[in-house]
């Protein structure tokens, strides 16, 4: 069965975006960007909320940008054909290899797990992650922790009363001080 992963950059105080909605502090250096490239290779389908979808929309046509370096072109070549499911109640259409749903995250995850296919089911965006976590559908949390305190914003982890035990599976420290932590949910 395909696993569900939630992976995003996060500040040391636990936010994916700061109080002003910005996340420029999470711009990856070349080593961290290479890490993200390697991570996306293991993804079979990416589930996104509207905000993350709109942020990542650039990559649907980025290969036309002559200023991109080889790593960025490699990312674009992996991202563009990747199947995506965008959850939104406000969008009326999506671009690229994406389809739009207005609800039913748990049902979509169960459908994707049941159908044949390779690669992980990746969740991008805190709003979707909260819903998936509440339903007990996340198998792994992958945090890429940046050495910055932003003081508030959108939290990486759901803020609920439910305890979730985790097992540390992998760590990696980058020269920039960024740390990757991979935890599996103990079932």
C-alpha cells in the first residue's frame, strides 16, 4: 500500500510561513534544493491545497525560462508531469497534470492507496495535513527545519489534542544549518 507523507520546510519554531505570509527564509541552498529534487522522485501523486498549488504553478512553465540553472530545470522536468490533486472550494480550474477536487480528502487518499501505482502520496500544505492527520492518514512526517524563528504564522503541525507517537527514521544536516528529520507514525 502506498504511504502518505507530509513534507515541507519549517522554521525552528514550527511554522511553514511567517506571520506576514512570507517564506523567503526557506529558499533552499543548492544542497537542500538537490535534496528536494531527490525527494520528489519518490512521489507518485501530490495532493495540494489552493495556496500551495498557486505557489507551485510557476513550475508548470518554468522550463521556458532561459535563466534557470540545471537543477531548476531538473526540478521542473520532474514536477510538471507529476500527477497532482488540488483541493479547493474557490478555484474553478487547474493547469498542467492536475485535477481539482472540492472535498473528500480522506476518500481520495483511500482511493489512491487502493489503486495500483508507484510512489508515495505526498501532501503539501498545512490545511490538508491537518485534515489528513485528524483522520490518521499520514504515515510519515518529513520536516526540513530552517535555522530561523519567525514568531508565528501557519504551523507545520496540526494543533489538536490527539497524541501521535513517532519513530525517527532518518536525519540529515546540511552545511547551511538546515536539518532534515524523517519520522514514521507508530501504528
